[in-house]
C-alpha cells in the first residue's frame, strides 16, 4: 500500500467513550486531515496504512469534544470587569474569586477596583444577583457609596437586569419623568437604579458601548474564551447573541481560523439588533456567512421572548409568581413574535428562541406551529432555549412540531432553592428544566450553562441534570433526574443535534471532526454524584492537541 499524501496519526487511550452506539468503546482512534479515519483496536486501524502511533493519552480517557449549545463569548472577556457574584468562580487563569455574601462585600470589592481605575472610566461589575439576599434589593444608594461621581454599573448574573449609581442615572437621562417599562422606583417615585430588561437598560448601554457584548469579540476576550473552553473540555461552543458587527466578526473569523485556537464557534444572529426588520438581519447574516470556515459556523438566528425567572421578568402562566410579584416583561410582544418567526422560518434560518416562563414557551410554540402550517419545513430543528417551566403537555406539542429544547440545567444548583421558596413554589420548582419529561415525550434536547450566566462546564451541567441537587443539598424533582449516559449524550450529540451539527461533532466516529475531550477519569463509570468532579486535562481539535496556554 502506498504512503498516503496526508499523514495519519493513531491516538491510543486507556479507553475511548465514543457516544456512538454502534461502537461505544475503543482503545484507538485514527486521524487524518483533521477528521476521524477509524475507531477501534490498533490492528484494525493499521489496515489504513502507515501511521504514527501517539501514546500521549495512553493512560487517559477520550470522549467526544464537549458541545456547549448555549453560551456566549463574553464568558472570557467578562473577566476584564469586576466579578461580584454570590458563588465562588474560577477565572480563565485558574484563579478562584470568592463569592460575596452581602451588599457590603459587593461594595468593598467595587471600591477596591475603583481606586485603581483611571478617572475617565466607568466602573463595571458583573455576576450580581439580589435574589440571594433575603428579598432586599440593591439601589443607587449602595453604589453611590462606592462612588458618587464616577458612573458605576453592575450587571446581574442573568444579564436581564442591572444596577447603576446616581451618576450613571444622571448621565443616561433616567429620572422620575422617564416613562420606560422596567425602571424600578423608590417610594418617592425616583429611579432606584435597578433597570429591568433591554428597554430600561438601553440608555446606559448606549453610553458605555455595550461592553457586555463587545468584550466577547475583542482580541483578549476571544483568547480568554478559548482558555475557558479548553479547561472545560469544550471543543464546540455557541455565541448565542451576536450582533453581526463587521469588525468583530472579521476578528472572530481570523482568530478562530488559527490552528491553535481551541474551540469551534457557532454564533447566532441577534434579531434584537435588527428590531422589526428580519429582512435586514437576514441580509446581514447572509453576507457574514462568507467568513465561515471549519471553526466558525454562522447561520442561526436568536429571538428573545421574555426575561429571567429569578429577575421576575419571565412571563408565567397562572398562578404566576409564588411570592406574588407581578408577571414579567415581554421582550418580544406576542403580536410581533408571529411575524418574526414566520419571516425567519420561511427564509430557512434555524431559530433559537429564548423562553424562560411557561407563558412565553406557549407563545413561542404557537408561533412556530403557525409558521409550519403556512410553510411546512422538515427538519427545521428550531430550538426553545432555557424552556425552564415547560410542562408535559408543552413538551408533547413540541415533539409533534419537531421543536428541540435546550434546558438550563445549571439553574437547579444556582437558583433551585430560590425557585422553591420565592419564584415558583415547591410544586412547580420540582419540574423545572424537566429533562426526563422531555425525553419521555420524545423531544430532542440538550442542556447548557448559558455562560457567563453560570460557569462554562458541561460536566457540571451534566451533574446538575443527573442529580438535580441545589446549592443547599436539596434534591429538586427526583423524578426528573436522568441517567449519567443520558446526561453525557445531552452535552455531546444532544447539543450537536440542536445546532444542526450532529453530522460533524458530538461522537467519535468516521468522517467527523477529530475533536476530543481528554480526561483523567471515565465519566461514564462515575456515579452521578461524582460526575462534576471528572477531571479534564485537555482537548484535541481537528486532530491537533491543544496547548494548555491556548
């Protein structure tokens, strides 16, 4: 047999978990030209001809590169700002930042950062959530204590609310006479500094340049995201709100094309960036796809229907919020949603639709049903993102329409106790992010982190879905637990399916990208309660081992 023009490498591992039911286990995988040539034993793969045997993973476990079907590129760049979240969190450099358990601790960390900031800069914090503080809400007075002159902005963990100080309210022109939905008020009618959803936040975002989005497409932000992804074993990840800004997209295309960039990026065009104008969004998206290559795949569109459950801006059906809070905010009004879904659906775009509350989910389901009735389209794979409160009847309807679901399993740990006590109450909280019901009703589903909302880490997300354990140790909905093998499928082939990429990634089988997660432990052999502790030691992308400082 003649020597092939393209060299072949055979990687040996202690075990290879393929996620391919036709051949679930192997010890060797052959790679040629960035793709999987064969999977099996060494003698089988030698039949392809001369190859280099690479034993660097001989004592480790390989599985498909993990697929994060809902995250955002700012997961890397957010670390340029000040982390003020409640839980400990590890940065791209491996440093762990201690979670802050009081408003005073939040203010103290912000003051420390403020002292080192140039005078003309806005102080920006992120990761905050008042739901952990016994019902008390942060207002402008807390942040005025950080600085009464410098503008201060603190983005909530959900990214659907923010707090600002008096200086920023003044600069943004938000006062007692501002009539915008989502501006909370003090008893005297003046703005409290808490701004809920995009319309209320827009005057601030306009002033500071939307850094919570643009930082993800900066040079540093993209490289930091690559570090985070590699540490988590992720080789394919979304950027599920992308505003299709030309310079940023060009940078994204250039950097992801570098041989050592460690993750494939799948952006979704933000329909919110083109309000009421799907034709312009689609035209911009079509032009942007010229930048696509093996590690960049533009083509999806993101719609947002409602807000955040823990921010009390999600739209719920009767009986509403357990603590009596008013129903949430329509980010896209039901009357507008129909036309948007129809336009994008008829154009052939795949839609990813943010719905947290069950009322929003119902509205989205009905919009997709009407679009399909007018314009049948097989295998569309429109996906409801988060879809946290869907019940069995809604999952049945989704299955009948070919809708997928990407469930926010991390919510069980980070906000499960708050949902049990404050937002949903015990009964409905037990069925949040109902993976078992989705599977039982025939819905193709994935699970996700929504990073930077929660940390990027699919094995942790799989643990959340398999154990449904809250941060206090409560099991929230034992009947909705899924088996370890199902959880692992949800972060590989399940997520790949929702991205229309299951023919390219998500399993180790012939013809797919040679993308692997390298582990010290076999996650499929661990009990569910230890799944989050499976140790990731690296990744391989396109057959190329990724350096630890990528």
